[in-house]
């Protein structure tokens, strides 16, 4: 296994995030390989860590002043053993091939856990939509799709949103795909309701995170009711995580963006959350403006020099990181433990560093890893694809009840897989093992392709 890891490291030494994601999976699937010598003979680790296809392309676009920019586009089609590639698009200046490969790799296991037939992929661009006009975002999306359309399709690869890609971007991307291909198909998920979207898709990731946290608490005879929660981010996942915590009787005291965070001891209730939605989704403002509206809340500017994020040091019972990768480091994890947090349930992808996860494990926290806890988003994307294929729409109650059922099933799958390999209660091991075994068996069924 070390040989495989060092080969990946030597081939792509700059792909640190990808290596981090691979390392985490490999460490936990070691007993599976020991029990199944056929997996080793068939080089499944080497095969599953190499993308089936990587598309890297130029995205030229013009800003409102007539200046030409050249962004970089990516689509990593990681694994299609159990279904068409499925995974979001991220538009953020920090996007690199390493980030997209790590996200695509995680997506393979996550999609496998959902019980639906979806392979794993991810894409995006280093384009920064922040501060850009609607016209600039539209022209960028059109240029991006002018290349991407060759590589995707409803039975090939179905992208969705992620950081920086919400309803507006999905609309522009879909419009361009339709024009180029002259077909109206379910090629993207996260669409508007009027043209093929699914009810509950915007809510699905955040709601799913809280359903998963509730399953974890229920397993130890506890519940989310009355719990104080630290939530980071203020985008799609953070907003609906906050909404569902409120609905289930919990209290959210923090939200953030890349500039800083707010702490509202009285709790961010439904009215205040309505303000945040308006602020972030419509006005595209900054979270610091929350304190102008609610002066009892306190805003703290982000400070990278500090070496930790004070958001994670507030007294609470639960933490739901919903912003970005590696946002909880070892010191943050220590602060969380000190602050009384007993459950960490990940809304963002890979928000905890390996050092932070070690602390969670040593301290016996309930730790719900992202590939299980945030799978609700892609699960409802899968349900959107099913509705598109049938050309009908299910009612809200039906989609939410299916989401709840899927999160319950993912929880059971994690618990059972971990127990089968003697790692009771280890959700990270359970998620990795269950996701891995299903994909690998499908790969072996389909031969050396
Ligand atoms: P949004 O773009 O809606 O929101 C992202 C939030 O995170 C914003 O508040 C943003 O702040 C903050 N953020 C982004 N990058 C950084 C950074 N480098 N440092 C600090 N804060 C940052 O994205 P989503 O809510 O959709 O995604 C959040 C996370 O959830 C990501 O990890 C994504 O991969 C994951 N996820 C999303 C799913 C979905 O359905 N949308 C599904 C599964 C996982 P700012 O406004 O300042 O950039």
C-alpha cells in the first residue's frame, strides 16, 4: 500500500489535497484488502485512484469593460463503474487539478453510499464569480460550456453546483448546453423548478447533514433537540443545515464566510436566517452585515496568522463545518473538544485535516465524515435525474421522505461495515469500506477497462 501511495506522490507531487483524500481512504480499507487477495491481484487500488478521464481546457471570456480573461476549466471523470459520472462544478480562485481530483475521488465513494446508480466526477474553474456582474458570469458560463458540452450528457456525466455555482450559474450553463446540442435533457442537476429541477434539491445537502447528525445521536439515545451548534459557511449547505437544526429544536450560534464569522448567542432563528439568505443569495453581500441588522451579534474578522479559527472555540454541543476543505485543523479540533463539542458532522467536503480527525478519534467524538454526512445533496440530484427521465415531478413530501430514508440507510451501512471489520462506531472507516467494496466489485464484474 505504501508503494502505491508513494507512486501517486511521485507522479503528482503537487497534488496535496488529492493525496490527502487517497491516504485517508487507503488507511481504512487496508483490512478489506487483507481479507480479499483478489482485490490486490486485480490492482484495484491503482485503478480506483487513477481518473478514467481528465479534461483540462481554456475558458476565454470578456468582462464588462471589454477586457479579455483566460480562466482554466476542469472536468475529472473519476469512476463510472456504478453509473454515469456525477458531481458538482466549483468556481473559485483556489481551484486546481488537485482540488478537483480530490473532490472527484471522494464523490466516487459518496455516490456509492447513496444506494443510487451514480459514478463519480467533479469539475470547475479558477474563475472567481465574486464581484462579477450577471453579464460577466453568463459569458463565462457560456464559454465554459462551449467546451464542456462535448464531454457530458444525461447518460454520460451529469454535473451540478458546488462552491460558487448556484441556481444562476446552473441556468446559464444549461441554456448554453441546450443551444449547442439542441436537446432538452437532464444534463445538469440543481435546475430551477420550472424547467426540470427537483423540489428539496437546494435544501438537500444541509438537511441531509442534520438528518445524519440526528441518526448518529439517535444511535446513542440522544437527539438534536436543545443542542447548541457551531456552523461555518453561509452558502447553500450552511443555510439549510441551519434551517433543519432550527426545525428540529436545536440552536445555531455561528455562520461565516471567507472574510470572518458572526457569533449570535441568542441563536440564528428562522427570521434571521431569512435575512442571511437574502444577503448571500440575492444581494451577494458579506456575513459581517448580519451584525448591522442584529447588533447583539459579534463579528470577528478572519486572521490566517492566528493558526486557528476562533469560531470553533465557542461553547457548544455540535459542530457542522459547511464552508470548505481543511477548515478545521488540529488546534481547532482541540478547541472544539475544550468547548464541549461531542459531535462533528461534516457538510463541506474534507473540512477536517488528518490531525483534526486524529483528535476526534482519540477523544471519542461522534465524527460523521463528509462522504457520508453530506451525501444528501447528490442523492437528491440522483432523484432529480430519475424525475427528468420519467418527465415528471414528485411532491416536496415525497422527495424529503426519500432523502430522510437515504440518510438513514447510509448511517446503517456505515455502522454495519465498520462493525464487520471490528471498528465499531467508526463512521469514517464504515463509509470508506462500504463505498469502496461496492465500486470495486462492480469494476471487477466489468473486466479490465
Ligand atoms: P457556496 O458557494 O454556496 O458557499 C460556500 C461558503 O463557504 C461561503 O460562505 C464561502 O464564503 C465559504 N468559503 C468558500 N471557500 C472558502 C475558503 N477558502 N475559506 C473560508 N470560507 C470559504 O457553496 P456550498 O455551500 O454549495 O458548498 C460548501 C461546501 O459544501 C463545499 O465544501 C462543497 O464542496 C460542499 N458540498 C456542497 C454540496 C452542494 O449541494 N452544494 C454537496 C456536497 C458538498 P465566501 O462567500 O466568502 O466565498
